[in-house]
């Protein structure tokens, strides 16, 4: 997997299919994690991406990749919507963004 500049990002841990019915795309603002859980029947807070509620809603609706990013410091987890993929060639997935622009895990749930 590479970002828009061709820099290796990391490896894909998991792919989540899109759920276009999960959240209506009508401009509603999602304020807290409890709001998004109420809006996503069948999803629990433990299965949602660990990002802001608005970013999680987009990722669930569009489908997403969980990406393990290795580099300096601890291993980080980032998320890319399937719509953020610009090209797949051979075994290389190219993203429309730089790795630092992707939503990053915001907490460590137990």
C-alpha cells in the first residue's frame, strides 16, 4: 500500500465492506459516540473504527481498510475509506491521500 506520493504506508489488516444504509447522508451532525451507535443498528462501539464519530460514520457507510502503519515510534492504526483508493495494480493499493491525512486511531479500547 502506498500513499499519493508513492511512499509505502504499511499493511492492510482488515477490509470492511460498505454499509450504505448505516447512516443517512443527509448532513446530520453526529456529536458523540452514543449518537453514532444509535444510528448504526447492528454495530457496537467496540466494532466501529476508533476515530471521531463523523469519520467513523463515513468509513462505515463507504467501507474501509484498517491499516497498520509502521515507522518511528509505536505501531499506529489508520483508516482509509474504500473511496480513498485511486488505483490497484498488481499487489499495490494506491491511496488518494498522504498517510498523515488519514483518520488515526484516537483511543485504546479495552
